[in-house]
């Protein structure tokens, strides 16, 4: 870009409610200097300014992915992808494992990511005997798409020191077959211990490969119009690598690092610098705390609620929806609590301990991000915010609740009253959650991925992908938020749909708020960073079903052209 500046002329959607659409944006020194008419922008920058015509396209604030596992995605980039289509089999998974075994030398850990048991014909992941057939000589960890569960072969179990006599680790499960024999399947706390052990072992000789994958992943994000992410689980080893990447100029996007402990991402880490400190390319982000599991998310219903939900699922099955919903519902194990309610899933904290942890994070200057999927976990997280009060005041960003997948109106209002930001993943509706909710709907009045309910309750939404759990294509996510259409062409809770403008706001203004940088990015306003994406069409002027046809033409970060579609 010439030193005297640049004007983008055409249609610019600013996401600033005071001036939502303008003809031109003027940029100088990496900062937006003027928005308005082309004449106003050119006059503000003076003679000799370069003018770029947008044609039929539109300029918007560049996208922000507020919850994205960047470091882990780069770490696992070099292995075969296990994200297989529905109807695949364990044999298909094992074929990819065998290929990876044949391609890689050495005797250290091997890990692959992405299989979804629900999409496999067998309805489960591979077990230890099956894995040993294709990988008998080195420790192996297969990571489920959720990144909360996995499978180990015999060498992997031995490396972890686990056998049939081993107790389940805290907040985790070692799955067992007949006679207590380990199946190799590990969940939550057990999985995260194996994930950390394999990761640390492989990083000893894999730092240079991570650096290359880190740079490549950042360039792929720029091609999708994303210039900033919140990395939702950064162990100390990755923190050091981010510092190296930033110093070497190999971090194409800005990454806010959300610290977790080295031994397991379930363990929070509060001993570092406060949120916002560090290199501008890789600042410290919010502290991360996990309330519950993923598929074992913490749910709480009355007996009446559950009975009505079961009857509704039965009616759907009889009416032609099939037995998949009944089978899915039958796998959930419920336990009656002292409160008379039925509980399922894994809840990782007791309330007093969580309250103290959230307060401690705030006192250390750390914004707080709590992973909470099920309604019981969300309620616990909100209670901690309500109890923490002044400890969270004056931090760089408001408290965050990650996922907020299953809740009702009353809980949404509590989130709004607490001032928390809901960091949501709209693409889940299309990718897997929408079909699951259609087959096994949550008990009324609980809603699945209730975007409209949250927004109507005064909750700020921040858009994200949770990549590599789901894809980071922002326009596809916006389409899912607006249409609520699923991969199998169902419509999931259409009353929870957003408008295109509301969904765009989640990936711009909402993302900036979630990362505590709304003062510098998220809208096209004078004085803010010139982080801009140019799209091939105006997303506000086309049918929602056409959103995935829109292409990213250019991405500017700090006024610099970082990507241009060839």
C-alpha cells in the first residue's frame, strides 16, 4: 500500500449502527482514517491516494474467530484427517491409521484426529485390539472430533501406566469391557492426560514442523477473511512457540492465547501475565476453565421433563423418524440427585471451589472464559460470575461462556444479567448438533444452540468455530445461524434463527468484545485498525441460501493486503 494511503470504494458495511453502510473507507498507516462518501474519504487522505474499486463486492470488518484451537490444529496438521462421512466404518478409520503408520518412521507416539463415533456404522470408536492390529509397535492416540474423547492402543495404555486395576483419573473415565478389561477408549480427564503426554513427547522433535504448520494455518484463515482468533487452550509449550512465531514474523493472524496447564487442559493456569499482556501478535487471552464434558456435558432435568421428552422422541420414531433417536437417548445415563432432579454427564467443579477459582483469575487480571455446554454446567458458571462480583470488574474483557448449547429462557436471562458474552458455534447446527437435536430433542423448555433466545435476553454473541471440531468457514456458519438447516436437510429449531446482520455482528463486533479489543477492531470506524475483508457480494443483499457462494476476494490486516484471491 502506498504511504499516502488507500481508499476502498464501493459498498462498505461498517457494523457501526450510527453509520451502517458507506461508500468508501480511507486507510492510512494501518488505521482507518475516514468512512463516508468517496469524496470525503479521498479528501481526508489528500492527493495521490490509491483508489481500489470494489465493483459488486462489499467491504466489512475482517472476521474474528473467538474460540479456535489454532495451536492444536497446527500440531496435528501433518497426519491423515479422520473426519469421515456418515456411514463410514471402523475399518475405514483403521485404514487411515495403517497409512499413517506406514508413512511415519520412529517408535514414538502417533496421533490422529477427527473420528466421530456417531458417524461410524458401529456407533463407537476403535478399541484396543483393533488398533493393535494396525499399530502394534508404537503408542497410538486417536482423537475424537470433539477433542474430549479418544482411543489408545496397548502401547498407549502402557505408556500411561493404565491397566484393568487402574482407577479412573479425576474428571475422566477409562472405559471397560467384560471383567473390567480396558477397551482403550478414554474420556475427558483421562483423554486429556493422554493428549498432553503424546503432545509433549512429539513436540521434542516437532517444533520446526509446528512453526511451518502454524504459518500455513494462518494463511488459510486469511483466505477465509479471518484476521484474529482466540486460541481456546494454550499449554506452556505452545505459549513459547507462539512467542517464537511472533518474533520470527511467522504468525499471519493475531492469536489471543487462553492459558491452560501443561499436564491437562482441564487444569486452569493463573500464574502468567494478565489478559492483554505480551506481544501484540500473540497477547494473553482469557483464562480457560472447563465446567463439563462434551458428549458427557452436565444436564439436569425434572422427571416430568424427561418423560415428556421421551414420549416426543417415541412419537417421532413411530411417525417415520426411525429408531436412531431412541438409541441415542437410551445411551444417556441418568442419576437422581438429592434435589429430586435427574442429572447426567460430568460436572468438573463444586460451586465453592469454582467461585474461588473465578475470583482468583479476576484478581490476577485475567478475563474468564468458562466452557459450559449443558444447562447444569451453564447454571454453575453463571452462579460463579454472580458470586465473584468485584473481582471481575475492570478487566480487559467481559466474562465469557463458551458453547452455551443447551439452556432455557430463564438461564439465558441470568447470562444477560451477569453481563457475560456467549461464545457460540453456529456451524454446529449444520454439522452435527442440529441433526442430533432433531432425533433426540432436549426436554422442553430447553433449546439446542438457542441463538435467538440468548440475543433476546440481552446476551452479546461472539461467533467462533471451535476448529478443528468444526470448520472455520464464517459464511457457512452465518448461513447455518440464519437457516438453521442441518447436514441431512432438517431444520433445527427455526425460532432460534438470527438475521444475516446479527450473525455478521457476532463474527465482528461480538468477537472483538469477547477478546477485549472492541476499542481497536470489530467495526469500520475512524481510529480503528484497518482489518477489512472484501467479499464478492453483499451478504445483506442476497438470499441466505447463497451465502456459501460468496467468496473472500481480499483480506487486509492493519491496512496491509495479506490475502488476494487469484
